[in-house]
C-alpha cells in the first residue's frame, strides 16, 4: 500500500464527502456571493484522500474522499460543473485517525464550530472526546453540528467540555481541574428530563446544570429535578428566571444565575444552613 502525497485529476462528481463533515449553507452563500457563482479559475487545489487503508468502511477501497474543499465541490455541483476535472492533492494510504488529524490541520484557516472539531477529535480517538461521547450516548444523545437539531442531538459540546474541565476559575478553585465525569453525566441526564424536544438554548442550560453540579456535588439529583419541575413548568421559564435573577442580583454570568435560582428551588425557602440545604454560590 502506497503512502504519501501525489497530484491527480478528478471530477467533482467522483469525490465522496468526508463522513461527519457538514456542508454549511451560510458558507456556500458567502462563496457564491464573493465569486458570483462557480468560478473554475479560483477553486485552488482541493485536498483528497484514497481509501486503500480502509479508513472509511462505508466507502469502497477505490473511493476518493474530500478532505478539504467540500464547499467548493458543492458549489460546482450546484452550478452544473460536477463533471469538471480539477487538479487535487491526493493523500494515499492513511488511516481514519490520520485523516481526521489532517483535516483539522488544513482547516485551521477557516472558522469551524466546536461540534465539528469535536467530531473530528472523536475520529482521531482522542480520549477526552471519546469519554464525553460515551456519556452522551448513555443518555441517548448523539453529537451534531446543527444548532437546535433534534431531541436526541447535542450541538453544545463545548459546554460539556467546559463542565468536564471544571468550569471557570471560581469553580476550579473549589473542585479542581477535570475530569468531572459525574457533573457532565448529571447535566446530560437532567437536560434529557427537562427538555422534551429540539432546543435552541442548549448551551445555556447544559452549562448552567453543569455549573450547579460542579458547585454542589452534594446535591441530591432527584430532589433538584423535582423542585425545578414543580416551580418552573417548562425550561423556557426556568432560563427566564435565571436571566431575571442575573439582572436583579447583579450576578456575574448566566451559569451563576442558573445556580442561584436552582439553589433557591432546591432549598425550598428554608434557611441556609438548615438540614439538607445548599450554601450560597460564593460561600
């Protein structure tokens, strides 16, 4: 099996998409506007890879896979140029992990959202990404690059990593640096209970729940969920209460505000310091 890089000609139509690498409608629109449509003279040299090492078993061994250039490919097809030949740099004989690593290297020059990076880190078998993925899957979730997504999709992987790593400086001072698997697991489980479907404020809720469990590892999980669901009939009212608390009590950030109202609900109006109550956030 040959390895290394060579230059080859391929038709756009003959190149397969890199699995898990999404097409972004906004980026396609920006390219079309900047170029005035598809312009063969400015497509550059896309980076592709062969599948001789079996990197992607969903494709045949003779497949050619797009590593860098999938938006240019989509634009070409959209404007009827799928049969155009282009000069490509061909990577030969690489494993799936190596191709994910190459993808992340060559795409440092463009904006990639955290979820997209997370999926490629999973492809590289990065331990932290794999452990967080396992916790997601245990709750029936899958990562997605599309905000909102579906009831079973998590876009805000960055919020989960923030919790895993111990949150902000205040929380890290109390709990230390990660990994904080329990806090991530509790946040995902509580999110599953509180959110019945697609939800656009996923990051705020996951970070708020994670921060609460980082600050209050002694909290009873079932009691918290019971109190929140009793006091706030839906998750929008819960986050709305946190937003109002941030303003009224001059709290430093959204997750501290969530912790504030979640602690009040948990304590149920009882005096702080009493039996089964949680202390002040900064105590």
